[in-house]
């Protein structure tokens, strides 16, 4: 993944980029849909990790 592409879909980032904190790290996405997708993926991963303990 390039530094100037969306962390979720690899689209080019422009001035409307959104910073999202995932797993203690900040990544940038191109739109709110990608931000929601990453947040949901993180929540699902945490749920599985918690269930495995």
C-alpha cells in the first residue's frame, strides 16, 4: 500500500481524506464508507480475540 492511497480500498487520497485510528495506529481512508468498514473489521477482530480467551 502506498502512503497516498486509501488503507481500505487503495484509491488515491485527496483533500477529503479521513484519519481513522485502528489498533492504536492512525491510517487514512478516502471516504466515510471506508472508515466505517475498517472500524467494523477491527470490532469483529476484537470480538473474535475476546471470545478465544
